[in-house]
């Protein structure tokens, strides 16, 4: 049996990392156009690096919560295959022990040269003037997928979705595509679907079942159910 899990900012909310669209969300403090688009980076790279340097620092100070830990337990103890596709750019899944984690929107730990495409481990604090270790250009950006850019691993993700037995979405508002469209792809392929979220997402109606609550409650309970059934 194969389970594909999509996670969003809501799974890291209880670790203290801001979500995007909740009341005090990140997009209420920063203009998305200014800090999460290639155009914004071209206009003001220093502001974009300030935004991601702050999130990288928050991430270093954060710890995985019970939801991340439960998913790592599922991967360890479940007889079938477990894959996490995350929209998040933090490394809390990895720090909780999950190994099969695909970052479709990139991650804060990565640096990318906007001139030659070279990738390297991001320092804690990045500036646009940091020279690329490969080509030397001062066009350093965070290795993050911004709006209008193609998310990573899309072919692999779509193949995993249609070959899964269960698709579970955790902590995402269903606002951002193509991730918000994954439930449709799964459902059309006959895959069972479940949403675990604080409130019904914008795409909740596309799921076979939805449960509302805090991820740190819902996810450990759901993992325990799956492991009990699998016995
Ligand atoms: C693409 C990295 C095409 C940045 C992110 C016009 C122009 C251009 C594009 C578009 C357009 N109109 C639409 C689009 C497509 C666009 C899009 O969908 N826009 C939206 C706003 C309408 N998508 C894109 O641009 C994507 N690329 O389409 O490329 C293309 C085609 C060909 C060739 C080239 C390109 C790229 C999208 C990726 C953007 N980058 N992240 C960063 O992180 O800084 S997206 C950003 O939103 C976040 O990364 C996050 O991953 C994502 C989704 O947010 P959520 O994770 O869902 O977070 P949110 O706050 O919204 O919700 C949190 C949920 O958790 C809530 O429901 C809440 O109730 C719940 N919750 C809260 N606390 C808890 C909880 N649940 C449980 N427990 C709790 N404790």
C-alpha cells in the first residue's frame, strides 16, 4: 500500500513557524509580490533576502511538533510506502526523522545562482552580493519556488499521486496551484483522499473525507489508526 501525503504551512504552525493566510499570516506582513516572485527579487533582492533570512532564523529556532513526529513514525513502522510532498520550505519533516520528503517549493537550506543555476548549501544569512561558488556572479537567491515559477519534481509527484492508494493533505488552505489540484488528480485516478486541517480548505469538497482540528492532534491519531489497521 502506498500513501502520498501533501503538507502545507499548517503542519508547522504549532512549531511556531508562521502560515501564510491565517489572520497574522506572513502574507499579511509582507507583500507576496515583493518577496515571493522573480519580479520582486529583480526589483529588490535585499528585501527578499531579508524575508528569507528571517524565516531561516525562525526555522533554526523551531522544533518539529507531534504531527511531524507522527509522520516519521508512519514511515518507519508502516509496511507500505510513505511519501511526503511538502509545500513548506522548512526542514522540520527531516528533523523529525522523515526520509522520503520532496520539497516542491524548494527549501530555506538551499542557495541557487540566478545566473548559472548552480546550487549549494545556503549560509544562515544570505545577500544577493554573495558570489556564486561556480560562476562567481553576484546573483545569489534562495532556492525557493516563487509565484509564476514551476514547482520542483512535478512529473515525479504526479506519477506518485496516480499510483497511490491513499492521498492525505495536511495543513494547507488549498489556495496555491498546482498543489491545490493534487486531490483532483488523485480522485480521478481512483485514489482514496483524506484532508486533515484546522478548517475545511478551499478544496475540501474534493476529498472523500475531511477532519478538522489541530495537526498535532489529528495526525498522531490518524497515524495510530493506519498502523492499527495494518496489523
Ligand atoms: C505555477 C514558496 C506556472 C515561497 C510558495 C497568476 C500569475 C502567475 C501564477 C498564477 C496566477 N494565478 C494563479 C497562479 C498560479 C499560482 C497560484 O496558485 N497562485 C495563487 C495565490 C492563486 N501558482 C504558482 O505560481 C506556482 N507556479 O503555477 O507555475 C508555470 C507554468 C509553466 C512554466 C512556469 C510556471 C508556484 C506556487 C509556489 C509559490 N511558492 N512557497 C515561500 O514559502 O516563501 S507558495 C506559498 O503558499 C507557501 O509556500 C505555501 O506552501 C503555499 C500554500 O500555502 P499553505 O501551505 O496552504 O499555507 P496557508 O497559510 O495558505 O494555509 C495554512 C492552512 O493550515 C490553513 O488552511 C489553516 O487553516 C491551516 N492550519 C493553520 N494552523 C493549523 C492548521 N492546520 C492544522 N493544524 C494547525 N495548527
